[in-house]
């Protein structure tokens, strides 16, 4: 707001005018024009009308922002990293993360190509935790299904060097990592030196025994409950579910303590698990994912971080890594 100095009413010749000088606004008046000068002084102190350019931008919901995303902000996951799990109720689509778990991703591709999971089952559903699928008889050498040409020993792939990753960081604090954000389609934590996939809802991991290097990628689990981030860097995560989580999260829970079904009839049969790259293009799902390094994604995250609508009375000003859904669409 302009500051009026003691020299604002000065006996100078001429008509009223404003003059910027040393950061002040001085109003100069001739002796016979005092009344118009005082009027001009009052007007100079009045608040300026709000210009249209100064009006706050209308709030857009995250969905409105996503709906307006240009085609260039969407991408299709690589077919060789896309896995279809077909159940009686529909299809679950999983994207592998070979940049974080290359050995496990390679074994999973081999197992899928050789139809290892066809006819097996989801044999565990633990409330607020995970569903697990594979060979329920894997621990019994006499009953275990052959893994074909897949490797029978893999290194633990809990984390990898952060160098070389295209990391889109979030500004929000996190109790599990000094930095969080996204690498491609995946929620990631980092300490600056190393980076790792986060155990968010829909994350896919490789079950193991007590030994770090005891996972093979044949027994997989999907997080269906509150994000168990304490497992970060303790189990190899191999990817995430892109579509079909409702088919897994609604499976009837197994008994305590860990949700393994005692009755084999309660297991959910797996019709087939197939790599998209093994199918003709005409039989693949035309699925697209919003790029996490796009302005659209950043704007949608901000809209969730600070909700402004009729329901929300206080903006959170914060968002958790695992509370950021990854926008996915299927083009018909």
C-alpha cells in the first residue's frame, strides 16, 4: 500500500499528481487545489480492486486434473514386464520392476513362460496384510511342482544404488526413508545412497524363509492391507499390481494366525499367469499409466495433499507415499 509522506500536501504549482520517490508516494498540490488534493489522497489510500489475474485459481480435484491430462502424459508398460494373472473372477495385471529386482524378474518371466502357476492357487489371505500365491506344497519335496528351467537360487534384492535412477521426489516427510518419491510407476524410498521399493498397497513381493537369499519368485504375495513399511529392505519386492486389486483384497480371509487355508477347497484357483509379451498384441490389454514425472501427476498429488471442497474443512498439507494412487486407464 502506498505510504503518504508529510510532504504530501505541499504548496507547489501545478495539478495533483502521484510521484514515486524513494519508495514513497508523494502527492503534490497547489495552494488553491487543496480539496481535490485531499480527495485524491483518500483515493490513493483506498484498497485497489482485486484484478481478475489476482483471483485465486479455482480448485480442481485430482480426478479433474487427471481427466485433462494430455496423451503425452500417459505411457504403456513394457509387455515383457507385464504379467496377467487370470482368476475365475477376472484378471489381475502386475508390472514387474527389473530395475530393482532383475534376478527375480527374470525368474518370474521364466516361470510364466513355462506356465508354472497355471492350476496353482492363492493359498493365503491374512487380514490387513497380504494374499499369497504359488505352490501350496512347495515345502514338500514329494509334492512340490517342478520349477522347470527357472533358477533355484537367487540373491536378495532388497535395495539397489540410487545412482542412475530417474527419481521424482516428494517434499513430504516420511518415517521410513529420508527421501520418498517415484521411479517410473513405483513408489520408492531412499537414503541418498540406496533406493528400494516401498511396501504400499498393491506391492508384489517374493516370499522367503529366514535366509535373505531364500526367495525364488515362485511364491509371491500382494499387500492387501495397511502398508507394512517395516518390511522395506527386508524382503525383495518385484513389482506392483496395476489393475485388479479388488479381486485380491476381497478374497475371504484365512484362519489365524497367518491366513493360510487349512481346507484346500477354500483356496482361490489360478487359471493362468501369462506374460503380455507372450500374447499377440490383439490379445493384450491396452493399459496406460500416468507418468509420475509429469506435471499432471504432480498437480494431482498436490490436489490430494491440499483438498479444497465442500467436505474438507482443513487441508492436510501433507501426503503419505503410500496414499498416492497410481492413475491407470484401459483404452478400449
